[in-house]
C-alpha cells in the first residue's frame, strides 16, 4: 500500500476555496488505476485541511499524479494558504504496540524532514451527495482487544429537502420512528433514557440514549441481540447529526463499535446493518417528504 497525505494550512477566508479545490482533485482521481480510496476534509480543531489517498502502490500513484493535479494547476494556492502544505508519502506498513496494549499501523515515510507518523482511526469517507453514500472505517488496532483491520464504523450522509426541525421530529418521535425505522418504539428522549426498538421477525432490541441536542444531534447505544440489556456485549453506538444547508437538511449517520465484536460475528453484523440502514434511511426520506405534501 502507498499513502499520499497532504495537510494544508488555509487562510481562514479561503478555507472553502481550498477545500473545493481538494474536492476537484478527488473528482479527477476517480477511476485511476490502483486508487483504493481518496478523500478530503476539514479538521475543525486545528483549522487545517487534510487530503488522504490510498493507492495499491507508489508506481500507481506516480503514473496518475500528473494528470490528477493538472485539474487544479491554475488555482491560486499562494493566495489561499498561509504556508506550503505538509506532504507525506507513506509506505511499508508494519504493526507496532501502543501504550494501551493495543497496536497501531505505522508507515515509514519518504518525507525525510518529518518524523515517522502513525496513522490510525478513520479513513476519509466519500463526500456526500443527494443520495445516501456509505463508507466503513478501519480501526487499526491489534489482536489484544480489537482485531487489526476490522471495520469499525458504518457512515452515511444524505440530503433531505425539508427543514432541520421536521427531520428532527422524524428522528426522535416514536410515532414517526415507527413509520421508517422499527414497528415498535419506546423512547425516553433524554440522556440516560431507556429505549426499545422492535421488529416482528427480529425481536425487541434495548437501547440507552446517550446524547440529545435538539435539533442537531441524537445518539443512542443499543444491544445487537434481542432481549438483552445494553450493558451485555455486544453493542454499538448510533449517532445522527443534522445541519441546515439552505432549504435542505444534511443528515449524517454513524454507527460505531463493530471492531469490538467477536470475529465470527463481525462481518455478518456490518453487512446486515449496512443493508438495514440503506433501506431504513430511504424510508425516512419518503416519510419526511410525505409530511410536506
């Protein structure tokens, strides 16, 4: 594997311009031989922009890089950026222990002016569009706890032509939830509140509400097996985030914690929940649109 990592330092007034340029690079790279995944995002804490591309080999990257970056050759980066980007070319992954007795994937870097960096956590997911897009994240930890390279998250982003307040009601009111999510709903909408989601063929799944920030964020943790409490393994965390974008609402879903599942259950649960969310979020959109009719 070969990783191209670029960390940009935009001037605050040009953050959106630079991010749009990075997305042009993403678009230009689509279909390139040997490209595994590419993405760009804004790190809110540091106010930096991060671009990350995973390739099958350094040769594949070098064969396509000239054509890809030609798409933004005329962009005024000297006007948009406070300084040149930090660019890393990372190769030769190996496993190394971390202080918490887990392990992280470490890459040797050909950028000699910087120390070796550890890459762990989420790979960037595909940018959202008007249709739901899904991606999985990889938790790069070892066999003493979570298994290395097991997918940890399901992520989805979609846009709904409706105000945030209406989407919030559909996400959090039992009467609405029963129209698109589970047929049986019990929900105490407060942090620590109990919830139950039930399906005739699958049983009743217990949950505990973890976050409620109307009308922006709603999260709960639920058991992955029917009829057991959330404290009993296994469980995952489901988080919904809403953001107003003009006349539309951007909905982001993240379900995390799959990497902690036993190996024999992991792939089945990830596949089942990915298919389930795709179907249920499509029903959510239909229900929201029916309320406006």
